[in-house]
C-alpha cells in the first residue's frame, strides 16, 4: 500500500543537498526548495530513507510526515506554480 508523505530536508553541504533533491524529484513533486510530496510504497520509502541517511551528516535534518486521507483532503496549496490547490486524489 502506498503512503502520502511530505519530506523536508535541511542539508548543509551543497553537493549532498543537490543529490538529495535529485533523489526526491524521482519519487515525488517538489512543492518548495526543500519540501517534496511523495506517494510511494513502504519498500520505496525505506530505500529512499536509506539513501538519504547516507547523504546526511551531523547537523543535517530530514523530516518525514505521513498524511492520512483526512489530512490530504485538507491540504491548502498557495503560490505553488503548476500544482492545483485541491487535494491529491490518492485513495
């Protein structure tokens, strides 16, 4: 079963930050410079987390927020070019 997950990162090293962005762009939609919305399986999430863990160093942060159906329906997007304001239909 796939999950809707918002992933945000704060990675200090420019090269590693670009690598993280590239990994995340392959899995989801960039909604901010360091925030992505992903609809992925548990197995793909685990692989992604392992890859991001390899990139991060002391002081770096990667946050994973799993959203339920009710939360997804209440997403309010503003000022994001190319993305609709309405909730993503994933269930």
